[in-house]
C-alpha cells in the first residue's frame, strides 16, 4: 500500500514539473515560482530515492504480534533485504533477476497468501519437495527429527496485554538437502498453557512453494493452518532490528529497548558438512 502511495506522489510531482515546463512554461518563469512547482522540484528526487531504496534494497517493517517470540518481540522494527532472493519490480512484484534462493532457517517477510495486502513474517522450515511432519510439538523434515534442546522458562506480554509463559528451546536444522549443507541454530517457544493434539500431521511441499512456521509454535498462524507460501509472495529476508519499542507491561519495561537495537535476527550458522 505504501509503495503505491509513494509511486503516486512521484507521478504527481513529475506531472507538475513537466506541465510547468512544457505545457505552461510561463508558470516556471514567475518570480517567485508557484509553490506547487517549488514543492514538486524539492520532493521529487527525495521520493524517487526512497522508492528505489524500499523497492530494491531494504524495507522497514514493525512486528505487531507475538508469533515470532523469542526471536522477535512485539514492537521490534526490522529491516528486510529486498534483493536476497531476487530483484523484483516494486508494486508489480515481478522478478527480473534471480539472486539467491530461500534456505531453511531463514526468517522471511511475505505477502499473506489469503490476503496479499497483509505482510506476514515466519521462519522457513520446508523447501519445495520436502515432507514436513508435526507431532506433539515436534517437527520432522524428510523423516529427520528436529530435536529441541530445552533452555529454560520464558515470559512475555502479548498484544492484548496478557502475560504468557512458556519454555524456550534451541533447534538445529540443515539449510538445504545438499551433501555439504550447513546447519543453522535458532530458538523457539512452547507455551505452558498449550494442550497439544496427539494427531500427527504431514505436508508434502509442492514445487515453487515453502512451508513456514512461527518460532512461537503454539501461538502462530502459519503453514499448519493456511497452507504453503508461493515463491512469488516473498517480500524479502529479515536480517536486522533497527529499533524496538517495548510494551509497558513487558517484564523488561516499556519505551525504547536499547538492548535489542542492532540485533541480528537470522539463524546462527553452525558448521559445513563434508564436500
């Protein structure tokens, strides 16, 4: 939505500048020149620069919910790399240059498949062709158990002001299916109040799509409920917390959380397998 508004302002400024130069040249010769021409000339290059940066380099987003605890907190302002997986035309979302491919463990911002006007953020768990299983809080990828290592208790306040308690875990997963695949490590959360279903569920990820999950496994609307993520819906790769405004009810207090500013939010790379 913001991209469309920004593009509209660029077009408006451009029309004013061109109209005053070629259609009504007498307006451009006035002393002083009309305010609307002065504003258009001043804002046009700034708007173009912002549009190019947001469209092709990095875009800011704010975390509105607790689906990515403990990795991302409510009130975090993050930057998203727009060219990590390919360069796309703003607004049209058409890819014009392939740069890289999403990997397991990446934190990805994407346009929600059921409502593309909304941006979601989740962690990539399943690649095209993978079989992902979920049973009593445990994830299996292609039959391999993603074993959680318990770290301790964790507490946060959700967007409704409710105090939520759970257990923090550490998990490790291979980034792809190659023989030399690196592994990445990241943290997840299981809530004390959750009553896990004993039913085992499995999904086969289609080509050109991905399986996404929130790190807050018991409080996340993700591929377990709305299905797979099409590649064309990907916005970019989240990588950096540039500002964090804490909830006043949070155990860490409200206001600016200086400790989170500058936090790198991608998974930690552990090792590389034999070539």
